[in-house]
């Protein structure tokens, strides 16, 4: 018995094409996701675009006594009074030389909650696929906050963008009384 099976030589270019094709097929089979990306303490974070009602220039904020330090108060945004949260303080990302306040507010709205999140820069949008998100449970296992509220890390070229579930963060903190004014 003789075997006529021959080993086929494969070039590096053929391997690259095969890998690229496999990655394209994986992207096509995953769900498309649009995110709003913003910076907190120099790092990039994101929320699904469906969670954000609008982005506005931060109005005057009226302080409310005896609220957590990261709840800056309430503001009137288009006739609605909503609580304003400093996410850098909430996620314990505050730098020593931090300037007070944010230039823009992301208005988060659902049937249960309305909340404003302070950000310093105009946020950007990013189109990605669910296959480009690493599951947070494999990465973050150090605290309840991270396990519950950080849903993944989006890999885009050299960027790592942390994906937050803002509604789980609100529920975890029990901000219901503050956010439904």
C-alpha cells in the first residue's frame, strides 16, 4: 500500500486571506451594535446608543443635601428635572487635579429611570459587532460593581473600550428615589 497523500505548501498570504475570511464570516454572523463612546479619567467607556436619549450642554445643577458624593444634584433639561451623576466619582476614577463638573450631559432614559451623566468631551459613536466584545465575567471579577455593571470590553484596533450597563448600575445603587424626581 502506498499513500499518495502529499503535503500541500501554503503561503503566508493564503493563511492571512483564510483568517480574514473567517473573521468576516464571524462578524456577519454576530449582531451589529452602535455605541456612544466617552472618556472618564482618560479611559474610554461606552453605552449602547439606545440607552441615551440625548446629549446636552450641562445646565446649572442644583445641589441636593444628603445625597451620595457622586450625585451632583438635579438639573432642568428640556422641562424635566433629572438627577446628575458624576461617573468618574461613582466608579472611583477621580484624579487629584480633577476640574469640577462636566461640559456635557448624557441623558439616560428608560421607562423607570431618567438620569444625567457628566462627561468632559463630546461623545462619539462607534459601530461594532457583538463578536468584538470580550465578556466581562472573564475579565472583571474583583467587585460586585464590576461584575454586574461592566458588561464587556470592546476591542477596536489598539483601543479598549469598557462597555457599561447603566441600568444595572442604577439598580445596584438603588438610585430609584433620586432618578424619578
